[in-house]
C-alpha cells in the first residue's frame, strides 16, 4: 500500500498526512477549503521543523515529506488512485455519509475506506457504501505526530483481512494499534467521557472545586492533566456531543450529560477554543487560572 488519500485538512487531517508523508507514503490531501490546505502545509512544515530541532529528522527528510503531499479541493480527483482513504472531515453524521457515498463512487473498487471519527458509527458509514466489508475506523489521537495510539474500529461487516492490513500499516507508522468493535464511543471515548462528566458532576454538586478535582486526578491517579482541564482542551461542545452519542446509543441514564456542561456549552463557554471553560486562557500565558465563575465553588 503506497497511495493514501486524506479527506479534511484540519487538526487531524494535517497530522495524519504528516505521519504518512514522513514514512514515505504518497499522500493526497483533500479539503473543500483551499485556505485549509495552505494552512495545513504550513503546519506540517512547522511540525517537521520541530522534529528536525529535536534531531529526529534531517532537512532532506522534511523536503521529501513535503514533496510527497499533493493537495486537492475535489474528492474524485484526490482519490482516483487511492489504496486507502482516511476521512477526517468535520464531525457531522450527514456530511460523513455524503462523503462515504462519494468515495464509494470515486475510489478504486479495491480501495479501503477509513474514518477518523471520534463517535459516529462506522457501521452506519459502511452501510452508505456498496463495500461495507472494506470500511473501518482508524481513530488517530491528537496531536497525531506525537500520540502513538490508533484505535482501529471494526464495523459490523468489516472483513478480517482489512483489519489485518490496517494493523500492519499503522505499525509501519510506528503507532500502536488496538482493535475494538463498533459500539457507541468505541473504547477511548466510552471510558474517557463518563469520567469527564463525573468530574463536572462533582463540581456541579459542590463536592470539590476545580483545582481540587484536577489535582486529585493528576497526583492521585498519575493522569498528566486533570479531567476538567482535559475537557477544556478537547472542547466542551465536543464532550457534550460525544456524551449524547453514548446516551442515545445505549439508552442508559448513566451517560446523561451533567446540566452544568449543557449550560456552559449553551452559553458559549467551550474551553480553550473560546478562551474560557473551567479555566480562563490568556494568549501567550501558560498559567492555569481557574475561571472566576468557579471561584466560589
Ligand atoms: N480534534 C481532535 O482532537 C480529534 C481527535 C480524534 C478524532 N477526531 C475526529 O477527526 C475528525 C476531524 O476533526 P478535526 O478536529 O480535524 O476537525 P477540523 O474542524 O479541524 O477539520 C475538519 C476539516 O474538514 C474539512 N471539510 C469539511 N467538509 C469537507 C468535505 N466535504 N470534503 C473535504 N473536507 C471537508 C473542513 O474544511 C476542515 O478543514 C472528526 O471526525 C473528529 O471527530 C478529532
């Protein structure tokens, strides 16, 4: 397998394109927004520079990696010779179903179609194609060049040989693949999101304040970051939407999002991306400052 197409040049798409290009694959990077493609190439260049500074790559490696990436704004042109397509477009079910129908029409018959979705059913995307046996989840973690895990998700109809090929391929990227089955939240988010939701419930009920909850989980459980800070980094809107997928998918009240989380998202307090969530973020400052809204909790 040599030709990889990546759909979506945002946070995840540029990272996925980066790791394949760095390992000598031929990469087609596709986004409907030309500005996103320009930004993605600049980001990949800057991240490769960081690897050079750390002594992990040479300037020649960087040039070769950048030269192996071609950009497209049109899906059919970008997947015409793909052996594997990895969809990393915006997390929206209808958008992804449309993309999978397009890919099924435009990609070669033998091409494997993968999605980097955090929460949308792989089986549902597979059912939008005439090749459900060749559809699989490849859940890379952010930031892709740094994080080693790839959660590989078997859809209901995924062929065992397709899974085997993806395990082999992700190994070639120096990643650690873990194969799971397609149920809501897969494994990573099914376990992470209830923990974050429980931390928010503890705050909501006044059991402890923001610094206490995060410090207990950092120092007591050796987590690199507390759950409230992590939620701010992921985006509180993203956390809420994944909790809704778990709640709807299992019909179990244990996944019901905490009302405080719902209120914060409704009010536009989304974490780092909106400058305030459980903490307040000031550009240029690395200090962790609790939001004044939680000063009296
Ligand atoms: N950000 C994360 O931490 C993270 C982690 C794991 C998985 N994911 C998943 O990865 C996927 C992408 O997330 P992201 O954070 O990179 O999003 P993002 O918003 O940074 O990027 C999405 C990109 O998709 C492009 N796009 C939208 N419609 C398109 C189309 N029809 N064709 C081609 N490109 C299109 C947008 O222009 C944008 O550049 C989502 O499914 C998300 O759930 C995200």
